[in-house]
C-alpha cells in the first residue's frame, strides 16, 4: 500500500498562508472597507428623549402631502422649530418646507429614517442636508468614517429624490476657538466638496446637480473665533445664527 506524505500538502497550505498575509495587512489599513462602520449601518434611536421625535419625523415623512423643500438633519435642523422659528416662518413656511431634523442624530440614524420612510413620495424640489457633527462629537466615528456616512446619506437622498436638488451644508464649525475637531470638520468638508464635484461631473444629463454650501464660514471671525451671540454653546445656533443661515440659504432654494 502506498502511503502519501502529508508534507506536500503542508507546504502548499503554508505557502498559501504566506501569500495571503500581505493582503490581510493591506486590507487592515482601511477600516472603512474591512468592517461594518457604525456611520454606515442604519439604526434607530434608543435614547428615550429622542425616540418620540424620531416617531414624529417618520410620521411627517409618511403622511405629509408633497412639499417643495425638505430639511434633513440633527438638532441644528430641528431647532428651526425653536430658536429659528421666527425665520422659519418668515422664509420657509410660505414656500412649503418640511422639517425632518432630530436632535442628536448621526448619519446612521438618518439612514435608518430614510430606509423606514423614503422621501420619494414627498416629491421635493430641494433637499437641505445638515449632518455629521454628532458622529464626531459623540466619539462614534473618526473623520474618515463620518465622511463615509455623510456620503451615504447624500447618495440615498439622490436616489430617493431624483427630481430634487440636494443642498449639502458643510458641517458647521464648533468650539469658540481653534480646536482639533475643527481640523476634522475642515478635512471632511474639503472631501465633501470634491465628492460633490465628482458626482456632478459624472452625473447623467437628466440628474439634478448636487450643491454644497459653506454657510458655516459665516459664523467664524477673522481670528477663527465664533461669537456667543451666534453659537451660545459653541455648537447650536442662536436666533441670530438662524437669521444668518436663513438669509444665506433662501436665495439658493429660490433659484
């Protein structure tokens, strides 16, 4: 009886493992590609204070008649109903705007809401997006992962609202003076500008272009500081902050 030595098989297996090692090492250098990144995985809100608002925003998306403008975002968007209410009524109520902002939302929460209640039936002409600051601020995502999440939201909005112009608002600066998070925000915004440019260059002829707006630049002075009159807590806008935002945004959605 012939007995086959296991050595050739062992050698083949060892060689295969050695050839595989460089690939594993290279892949591990790109966490966005090798693991489920939280900013890309749709999840509902679980914090009790935000669940009721999430239900209300989902109801609005499902039940509201078609509108001209939809605002999608986090607390900065939701607060159009609070600190920004005067200017919301002045600028946006009369032209048929719908607020779908939820305080504390990150990109994964917006992806969940868009999954549960697509905006297609609303048939908006404009979608205004402000999202990403909580991914960084809550420490759930780094700059690269936050960027990936924002791009995923943009792509979803374009797919659901094919006739709408999606207005991407660059992430607002936060902190009353220079700080490391400002650097992450600047890098994300820079990459978003490139993303918008490339998407428009490669868009089909019948597709509405993306727009990106650096409204946040209006809140920073020549020394890099943000006035407490505009952002009392160095993050959320005051009434005057919403005046500045509204006056900057209205001509863009009225074109």
